[in-house]
C-alpha cells in the first residue's frame, strides 16, 4: 500500500483526492473537474457529485501519493 502525504491548501486539480470540511463533518472526495472558479467533487459514497466555488474551499487537505 502506498503512503499518502497530506498538503494543506495546495492547488486543486482534476483527479486529486481531497478532504473537505462540510459543516461539522469532514469528507474525502475525488475532484472530477477543477476550473479557475469551481470544483466538482464526488464523495464516492453513492451520492450526487457536488459543486463548490473554489474561493469557498478554505479548509481542505490534498492527498499526494508518497
């Protein structure tokens, strides 16, 4: 199993796996599409992917394969 490195507030790109704060919860999500203004995230839990404005993503962690 590959180790993961966590980077705080790194540039988000399509295909990244990030952890975001949603209200009082924290969720991991796959970035389906990242533009200059919006990010489409899939929580990979069977729910509908959701859109977040990039400037609203203040608290997140990006996972990088080590």
